[in-house]
C-alpha cells in the first residue's frame, strides 16, 4: 500500500503528531530543504509526516518534493485556522465543504456542511479583514495553505482530507499579542485533548 502523507504547517502540530509515530526516521531537515519530514508507521500504516511551513508556496514546495519520490495513497492536512464567524470560537474544529482561492474560484470538498473556507496570504488577523473576507466569500473560516494543497491534489489526482482547529476568532485582534497568545493556548489544549484521537481514528479509516 502506498504511504499516506500527513501535512502540517507549524511545529506545534508537527510535534503533537510525533506522538503517534513509532521510531520516526528523518527524511528532510528544514534548514536544508525548506521543510521537515519523517517516515514512520501508525498501526502498520506507512506514514510520511511533513511540516511544510506557512503559506501556499511552502506547502506546494513540500508536496512537489515528496511526490518526486513517493506515490501517495492520499494527503491528510491538519493544523490551525481562523474563524470568520461568531458561530465558531477558538478551539472549535472544522473540515471544509468548499474552499475559495483569492481569485474567487473554488473547489468542493467532503467536509462539514456549511463550512466555507478561503485561503489567503499573508494571514488574516484583524477583525476588519476577517469580516471583509466573510462578506466577500460568504466564508466561515480562513487559512493559508488549503487552497494550494487542493489544487495540487486535483492536478495529481491525489485524494485528500482537511481537518483544522480554530486558533483565532473575530475577537482576536491584529497585533494583540495577549489575545493571540491566549487563543493559541486554547487551541493547543484542544489539540492535545482531541487532535491525536481524531487523527488516529481518521487514519485508521483511510483507504
């Protein structure tokens, strides 16, 4: 069976996923390749764990590099996102049913009904920008990587799943580092409590 590629953007999620792995073997160092990766197994399933770095260019580079060597059974992308609606607070979980790019094109996904994402770069942190994105795209969540990931998966015919936790909501203001720190702590608590269990269950159901 071909390996499953599990992708994160930041070190926090990457370190949490290490807890699922048995004797991981380093494939790429970030200082040398621009991203980090290891190979291991989860319940006898070969898994490639990648920390791409933030943004569309970073995740594209990581996927293109990995697919030069491996034929993948699928890509599972997880980590943190932002909320564009009062209905979704810090620590809540989301899987998109539709993702918009900044050019207003979109793709349909298998995810939470009504969870509409938009991917932007640089990150949307201010309440004003979040409300503008919500209005323009009728979106509920925002991230930086999923649109680029989905477009590559489609072009290479690789199945994908996306599951993320809200780190910042409409009440987290741009450059309010106290709020950003607290929202990050809440999201980390949520990740520790639920993330590993959800991830292992999802991986056990894949393909």
